[in-house]
C-alpha cells in the first residue's frame, strides 16, 4: 500500500480513512531491498595516479544513486549496490564498475572487478 497508494482505489476502497491509512503505511512500512557487492582492484602508473583513481571512483559513484564505493585498502575498493530487486542491483553494479574501469583506462591505469561468493 505504501508503494502503490492507488491500489486502494482500484480495489474499491474509499472514504476519509484512506488518506490516513496511506500516511501511516508510508511511515511504518519499509519497501524490500537487496544488497550486492564486489571489489575493484585499481592501479594507475601516472605521477598523479592517486588523483586519477579518486576521479574514476567518483565518476562511478556519480553514475548511480544506488551505489556506494568504500575504501578497503590500496588497491582494493568495495562497490555496494542497494536496489529493490537483484536484476536492478546487478545492472547498477555493472554500470558503476564499467564507468570506473573506463575512466581509469583513460590514463593507462588498470582495474579488475571481482565478485566474491558468500
């Protein structure tokens, strides 16, 4: 109900209580989500390689509002994506890592993405 308030009307419910019901549902119901992650290993031989790696990571994170990139320890970075379902999460993860890898390759850097099974 919180995600699709119009479904109440479609089911034939009406009255003063409908709007209040929707507000309470929005306050108390959290939509389901999934979280997936993977790791990027990145290197850049340029003299300003640290700055270029930072730019690549920022471009990847900016390409998706669902993704976060966390520092693990040089040269590893964790990419975490939260989405409503696995199909969307996988697509977002693919887009983010592709953006990072493309950006780092522009400066002759190298990046490899790994998924770790749990």
